[in-house]
């Protein structure tokens, strides 16, 4: 695999079964190899809900059933070797360092809505700075809509 698809999405909660079905049906259309989800609203008890047959590896930082929570999933077709993973206790970020097809990657998945916390950004960037030769993939909720057709889910 020379290239791979990275997808990031603020899902605004995955508590309802119908919402999980809609979200993962939409995700399946794009076939991401690396998937970052924000605002999962999952707890340690409900976190298993995002594990899918195509998932090789995941890490989650749990929030509450009403706020926060991020998850990082890696597709099973990706040759992935994890060296370090950090899940924030507040449910606002996960950081992963590892190798994809023997290439070093630092992957950050962040939920930091406005007003943004500078200290949270500094913490996450300090993790990434430990691996200066790694390719950095930074994804998350940055309160921007870049492409309406990709960044919004229509329930109609």
C-alpha cells in the first residue's frame, strides 16, 4: 500500500443505534484506512460500539455519554505497528506513534472546540515533537466546514 485514505469526523454522539448505523454506512462509502472520530460521547462501557469487523486497531479517549470523546481506528489492511499511544483522561485527544508500512507516523486526533485551549494544543504538540522525523497526521474538530458535501451529514 503506497498511499492511504485518512478520514476525520465529528459525529456528535454515537449513543443511538440508528446514528451508529448511519455514521458507519457513510464511512464505509469512503473506505478510510485511518479514521478519527470526535465527540463520540462514548464511555468505557459503550466504547465497544465502534469496533467494526474491518478494524484492526483502535484507541479511545472517553468523555461522558453527553460530551467529548475521541477515537482513532486503523483498518485491518494497514500494516500498522504501534509504539506509543496516549488517551487523554478528559476525552479530548488521542496520540499515536507507530509505523505504517515501516514509515514512522505520529497521529493526533483532537477535540478542541471554541474557545480553543492553548494548553491542550501545546500538550498534543509536545507529544508529536518527540518524533521529529515522523510524518504528522493531525485531525480533529477545528470548527470549520471546508466542503459542505463532505463535512455535513444529511439525514434526509
